[in-house]
C-alpha cells in the first residue's frame, strides 16, 4: 500500500513538472523564446531541444514506475502497428518533417533555430524526440518478449540503452567536449591527419563495438523477420553514411567552404533518416511479433 501511495505521489509530481515544461515550450513557440529574471537568477528558453528532451525523459520515467501508464503506452504502440495505414502515415509525416527541417536550413540561414550546424534548434529537438521513440519502442518489445519468455529477450536492453544515450548526446552534445583517449592523442602527434577528426577520434572504438553488437543483434533477433531485418540494415547503412559525411568534412576541412552547408544538411538529414528507418524496423518487428504470438499483451507489474 505504501509503495502504491509513493508511486501516486511521484506520478503526480511528474505530471505537474510535465505540464510546466509543456507550457514553457508552448510559450517559447509563440514568443520565439523568453528570459525570466528572479532575484538575480536568469532563466532563458530560446531553444526547444532541452525542454523537449526533459519532457520525453519524464514521460519515460513515468513509463518505468507507473504500471497503469506503462500499459497505456504499450497499448498505443500496439494499436499503431495493428493499423498499417496509421503506421504508414506516421512514417510519411516523420519524413516530411525531416525534409522540412533540412529545407528551412537553406531558406532561413539567418535564424539559429533552423541552423542544423548549431545542433540546438528545432532539428535537434526533433532528432532527440524520434530517438527517444526508439527507446519506448524497444522497451515495449522487450517487455512483450519477456512476458512471453521468448528467446534472448535481454538482447533488447543494450539497444534501449544505446538509443537512450544517443538521445542524450543529441541534445547535450557530449561528443563535442569529451577528450580523445591518450593513445589517440599520441597518434595525432605522429600523424597530423588524426587532428582533423576531432571528436570522431574518441568514438572510433565505440563505433566499432556498437557496429559489431548491432550485427550480432540483427542476426540473432531481427533476422527471423526479413522485412524488419532489411529496413534495419538500411538504417544502419544510412547512419554510417552520416558519420562518413562528418569524417569527410573534417578530413577535407570543408567548414570554411561553400560545400559546408550541403555537408551539414546531408549529415543531419541522413542521421534523422536513419532513425526513422530504425523506427520503421521496430514497428515492423512489433507487428510481426504480435502476429506470431497469441492472447494479446500480458501485463507485467
């Protein structure tokens, strides 16, 4: 009883914070940003990426601690995948938003909120949001497989953690200030070409480890559903292209050239496209998983 009471209190507190954050986002959209001053403390909100991320984080926290809310979220995604028209419409809408954000980067270069290179405008908010949807989808699939004691359901946990981190990184740009490992810094002294790779130097071993795990995961979990396997493979390929465009920019030092805007648009657009392909693969997997199993979704408290 005490546990239930505390869950209710925590849920109510999260709801209050969520309402405040949603209102702040609405005010920011209407006013184009604002600053509050209170006794020498200033609070500025001229970017949507962080409040949107905080909203998604709180919603996910509610998902983890409140069984009733968790069942609603599970039901939402299950209903979505059971209606193919809705699923296609959602994916088309995500693609249109991605294309619109890339287009606005060229149409409104004077506005920071449309600047893809700053990684703090509307595109960052959208990219972080769709990455967080992969966290939710992965959690729904993991719970479903766990409830039915399906083989290797735990393989989803690293995938959930991966996309949770990518969502954090998209908003807070950890990769921009993390130092490169000492051995790579030594290589940079001997081979100056490494100096142009900036933060990518830090992530090369991580990219390799993630790539190996994704291949293992795809062949051990996703391969049984060929359509989901193909779409996820395309998503991984698009992610690799996105990283490749970043490496090319750093290698050729394009930042001060006329090709820089094209490169930035390509990189960010490919990154969002890769995420949408992964969302599509997860939705296909969930739909086929529902068809394969019976008796609906078993609740886990």
